[in-house]
C-alpha cells in the first residue's frame, strides 16, 4: 500500500465527519473477521458513509492513493469475504439503513444497503408483503446481493439475483451507475444486475437496491417428516418437485444434526434423517398439496409426518432448523465452524449426501449435514479446534473431497455462501477459460485492483 494511515485519514476527514472515520483498535478488530474459520486481518481505517456521494468520494480517495477497500455489511459471510488481507479501508454500511420507498402496486421496495432482512420484513408486514430471501443470519441486503445469497425459501422464490431489479453502484473510480430499472423485464443492454449481484465487493459498492417483494400467503402449513435413510428423504423431495407441488421450503437435516437440534432447542424429534417442509397458498389448494405430499412421502417409506398449522408451533419447528448452526457452535465452545456448500444437479443429491456423510464419519470430527434439498444444495457443518493443525488439515481435505465430487458431476463449489478466499482455489477447475473473462471484467472496472482485492479472482496473473 502506497499511502500512510495518516494520509488516508487526512483525505477522508475533508468530507466525512470525524465520527465517520475510525482507527480505533476495537472497531478495526470488529471488521477484521467474518463468521468463518479463516484467519483475521485488520483494516487500517473503518469508515461509515451516510450517502452514495460519501461512498463516491471515499472511492476517489482510495483510487487516487491506491488503497484497498472492503465493503462490509454485517460480517456474517462464511468464506473470509470481508477480511481485509491487504489492510486499507473498510466501508461499513450500517449508517445507510433506510427503507426508502415501498412501491406496493409494483411489488418493489427501494432500500439502502445496510438494511437487514428482518428490518425489511418488519416494515413490509404493515403492507401485507414480505421479502423472500432468508439466509438464516440477519444479514444486510447489500451483503446478501453481493454474495447472491439464498436459503430455505429459494426452492419457490429463487435466489437473491432473481429479486434484484436495480442497483445503484459506486465504481472503483467513484462513478455512480444504475444497473437496471423498475421494469419487470428488459431486453436492453448487458445484464449488469446479474454481473454485480454475487461480485462480493470486487466490482463496486452498492448504495441502493430495488428488490422484488411478495404478498404474504393466506395460509401456511409446516411439516416434519422422518425417514429411515437420507436416500429415502431426498428421493421423496425429487418426487414432490416432479409432481409440481409448489413447496415453499424443504430442508434435510441428518440424524446427528437432529441430535444437536434436540439438545439446543429442547425438542425430542426422532434422531433419523428428517425433512422440514412448508406449504403456502389458499386453503383449498394447500389441502390438496398436503394430501398429495403425504401420499408421496408414504411411497418413500416415511415413518412419521407431523403437520403444524398453528403459528407458534410452526415458528418453533422452523426455529429449531434455523438455529442448527448456532446449536453446533454452542455445543462446541472454543471451536470454529467450517461449512461446506456444494450444489449438485438434484439427481446427484442423494449420493452426494451419502458420500459426504461417509467421509465425515471417516475423519471423526463433530459435525452434521443439512441441505436445501429442493435446490440440490447441502452443507456439512464441522467444528474444528483451530489450535490443532491436524484437525484443520483433516477438515480442509474433507471440504476438498466434497467440492471435487460436486465438480465432477457438473455442480458448483458454492451454492450460496460465495467464493471469498475459501473457494478461490477451485475457480479455475470450475470455470476454465471463463475465469479469464471474469479477470478481464475485474480489470476493466477496477484497473488498480483496489476493490476487495484477491477475492474471487487473483488479478496479478493478468498481463496489464
Ligand atoms: C449461521 C449462519 C447461517 C448462514 N446461512 C446462510 C444461508 O443459508 N444462505 C446464504 O446464502 N448465506 C448464509 N450465511 C452466510 C451469510 O449470512 C451471507 O453470505 C450474507 O449474504 C452476508 O451478508 P452480510 O450483510 O453479513 O455481508 P458481509 O459478510 O458483511 O459481506 C459479504 C460480502 O458482501 C460484500 N458487501 C457487503 N456490503 C456490500 C455493499 N453495500 N456493496 C458491495 N458489496 C458489499 C462484502 O465485501 C463481502 O464480500 C450464513 C451465515 C451464518 C453465520
């Protein structure tokens, strides 16, 4: 880095208030890590912009001084995305947390990037609306767009990329652009929404997002279905999808994870492979969907199925599923969590999960498997003692085996968590020549490589 910290601060306080610029050790430490096992690294300065104009001027300073910049939402990412390994400036978007406009008739909402998904859903409820993407953690919408987040509702509503109608983006040189419009469809120009969503802060900083929202369904029913084997459970899901039942959520939790859920949430679910499901719609349609699903489950040896229509019981059931990662963390104090994240074609899912379970048993580390099985995306959660290099090496080898298994079947190394630093080593194997196209795009938009450098792509490889 060419500029001293004093020089950076001197340039920033020309247009930012002093309390918007911090070199405080505790503030820097809070921005030195994410929720993963990856090593921390301190930023030199943390800034808290209030407007797109602030962000533009910050980018001007950084670009002129050639200082790295890392955008930061909530820091809930899982592959080291926000860790500033090259130090520099971290831009924390927590002061840009306004819901700017709810366009009820257009089913759109305009938000600043620091708005969290629970904050948004609380506001939308007043209008009978909701925002569909639910990554478990209470992430910011800026961070969720930057990682193309998804979660339990994706099987019905799609991923973050499907929800973004427009982004206001500040580029590396401070230019402010819009990537879309309010129109429901467009055949005009390159699909910049698609390019920027999932770019993990490497191509620009999002300062405003226009997102699709949905009407809250009239009725919702949740269910828990227990199976003798993972294969039975996954095959039941495939049959449900093939039958065209519009399921809203379907999650697989394996038996060791059910044991962890029971310990953490005080439930007494049978410790066998279990599907957590949700159906929504009008009363008549829902009844039909539920009956049809029951028949399909029985065909696949379902041993127990329990439906919950009552709001409290439904919430309890889904809280148990959503708290699974925290159940592992609380159950293994002092250890760090590694989460694998491959996604495979749904026809390969049952064997992929069985393969992962066998490999997990072989390394003998505490952990379990859960999956967004309707999408072919599953996670193995492993708890690692970071002071034991052998454990970390075993976990990394395991992760690699799962990734290579998925890539051999035309899947992806990350279904939703993103690349960050953890999945960078698989980019060439997954994308081949297309990785060079990504590197060229990065270089065209950020020639000084200041935006979240060395995440997703390594641009040093390029001949300038
Ligand atoms: C318990 C747990 C469960 C999780 N489950 C899921 C899951 O089911 N599905 C899923 O997808 N993820 C999941 N995650 C991961 C995480 O919640 C998501 O990656 C989330 O989208 C990150 O949002 P954030 O606000 O924390 O962003 P951060 O972690 O702060 O940042 C993530 C990335 O976005 C960039 N960024 C942040 N804000 C902006 C901006 N305004 N402009 C441009 N770039 C920006 C950062 O530079 C970084 O590269 C989980 C995490 C935890 C801890």
